[in-house]
């Protein structure tokens, strides 16, 4: 809208693109969530209580671990805090979606949302229940951590957010051109 309250050509062009980007965000989030949920159900049913399964020797194994804390087993006494952080991530992504006109940002935020919802589901529904449920982790990388697919989605989404911010890409699809000036148009070959 311009100062007189009428729509400009740019506003008309951006509104439908924004809706498409929100749909992309939701599709990526749903896919990440469903893959995480399905993988957790499968490994709990088939692997829990059994010996680790080597994928790449002992360097990469499938080993079920119930984690009440955060990554690397930290903060086991702070399960409620991690639950509230996950809720906060969901709320922030929902608010950011209103400004979303960028495909790359939609993918990054979708991965973040799907991963947060995957771990939030565990926190709410797995034993001991309430806000204190333990997250099912099962991808064990020797000398690193035991994670799940939600953790990987959060990590990749976070990495993409850092890259997009470093490149000066905005949620609205604009970005910085050489010399630091703002550009409302996306780079050549990419749609807003």
C-alpha cells in the first residue's frame, strides 16, 4: 500500500507469492515432522532394548536413547525449559511467516518448525509425560552425539538461517547487492 491507501503493482505481486511461500514452509515442516515421527516410532518398536546396529562400522550406529535434556545430554534437569523453548520457536516461526516471501527462508523456517514440533511431541507425549517427556534419539555418531531426525532438521534449518542472514537475504525476498544497497528484487534466475 502507498501513502494514499491504494495497492501498488509490487504489493499485488508480493501478496500471492507470500502465500505460496507459507505453503512451502508448511509443507517442509509437515514433511520434516512426519519423517521424524515415523522414524521414532520405527526405532522404538524395532530397536529399543536391543544392541546398537552398525550403519558405518562403529562410527555411525542406530542406538535408542531417551534424552530428557538437550543436545549432548546437557540440561537433563531442565526438560520443562526445553519444552517452553520449543513452544517459543513454533510461535516465532508462525509470526515470521506473515512476512515470508522468500523460498529459501521458507525451507529454513520449515525445517526449524518441523524439527521443533517433532521434539515437542516427544516432550508432551512420551514418558513421563506432561512437559517432561524424554526425546527419542537414535542416530549415534562416534565421539559426537546421539540425535534424531528432528535435531538434524533443526540444525540444517539453523545453518540455512545463518547463511541467509550472512548473505543479506531478507524474509521478504529482498537482499543486499554489491556495495550494501538494498534490492527489492531477488537475484537473477530466482523468484521472490
